[in-house]
């Protein structure tokens, strides 16, 4: 990839998980996606752009430590934690960070099938570059008007969507930039996360708003993940709903919630169409951590 956003080596598909709203599930989705892709036989590199919280990086570190603790092999992506200067950066600082980021992406495209990039829950220079080089952009969104606010403006009387908001305008600009440089359009998928098991008016209205917005802004809506405590419990051990279901790996008893979460992630990977044609027996080049 060059500094103007053009792609020089198209072999690694770039999947960016982004939403300027904090806490929408980006790091959780990025981790699940990366592990699901490795398990499907893909070579996966991961990049954490959230230099302040580094949740994605800690998640992977927790996985490494847990694998050693239980003496089992667990797939570990080829991970990089990228630090961006966020302390009043000058234009020169931004240009240097942007170039360094494109260099690390470029260095990974040839040797990986996918590069999964987790972004911070706020606007940043490198975050915007990441959006402009995304082959696939996944935006997890909690089922709430507070979260919808970053994507759309809403009529306060009717609760109907009236137009795009700041994050969707940024995505539009990033997509336009990409097209200007002759790249294929970014496929944008908005993934509903933490869906309530109860069929509330709120859930219905947010769903209708998203459907309308998807036509305005050309994204696909994916039925995402339900609100499940188990998604929070995976983190300290670096596990995902895709990991082996034996009690030693889980460190706890298997529950129906685990099975349901796994099905949701499997559906998600299928809906995203990211599994590719690789077979599960293929060597991935990703490391496996074990004692
Ligand atoms: N489907 C879910 N069910 C229950 N809890 C969830 C679900 N998805 C995510 N969470 C929890 O929601 C919180 C936020 O998730 P996560 O850290 O993945 O969001 P994020 O968008 O990366 O946040 P940030 O913008 O701060 O980086 C975490 O406590 C996570 O465990
Ligand atoms: Mg995060």
C-alpha cells in the first residue's frame, strides 16, 4: 500500500473493525474473527490501533498465558501493537505515523490471507487511514439510540432516521478516497451487538432505522451477537466462543450460553463471507502457544 492509499499487494484482505462509539464490541469482534479465521485455515495478522486501552493486545496476551497455564495449544495470530502519537500531534507527526502504519500493513499483506485491524473508539489520524484501506469494514453497534447517534441523525418525534452522522460521514469520505485511487469499494457491514433477548420497541426502532440507513449509506446489516455474559468471561483467559469445548481449555463447565455464542459467531463468519476457500487442515503460519 502506498501513502495515497493505493494497494500494491492485494493478497492480504484488510478487515477493519471500527466505530467511534466506545464500548460497542470492536475488540471482542476483532478477537473472535481473528481466531475463527485461523481455525478456518487462514493466515491471519492482527493489528491493535488502540494504543491507549490496547484491549485487543491484552486479549491476545491473555490467550498466550492461558495456553501455557493449561498446557494446551491455542492459535495465536501474528500480532502487532501500533502506537500513534495522540498528544497534540503536528502534521509531521501524523504523516510519520501514517507512513509507519502503511509500512506495517504492507509488510503483512504478502504473507497473510487476512489482516484484522482493531481501531480505537474515537477519531484518530491513523484510524482514518485504516478506514480508507479497508477491504471490509465491520462496525459493531449496540442496540441503542445512543450508539446509533454516531451513524445517523434521528427525528425526535417519529424516531425515524433522517440522515448520516459524523462517523458515517467519515466512512463515506474514506470510501470515496479509496475509489478515487482505483481500489475496489469497501464492503461495509454494520453488526448489531448485545442484542436483547426481549423483543422491545427500542430494538425494533433501532433495527428499522438501520435498515433505512443501510440504503442511504450502502452498508449491509448483520444480525449480530446477543447480550451474553460469556462474551465478558472469555477475556481474562483469552478465549473465544470458537475454542474447544472441553472443561480444561475453558477452565469452567460448558454451558448452553457457550454453544449459542459459538453458533452466533459461526453465523457471523458465514454472513461476512470471510472464510475463503482454505481447508481447516492447511498449515496457517500462525503460531500456537502451549506449555
Ligand atoms: N455480545 C456481548 N454480550 C455481552 N457483553 C459484550 C458483548 N460484546 C461485548 N461485550 C462487552 O462489552 C464491553 C465492550 O466490549 P469491547 O471492549 O469489545 O468494545 P470496544 O468497542 O472495543 O470498546 P472501546 O471502544 O473502548 O475499545 C466489554 O466489557 C465486553 O466484554
Ligand atoms: Mg476496543
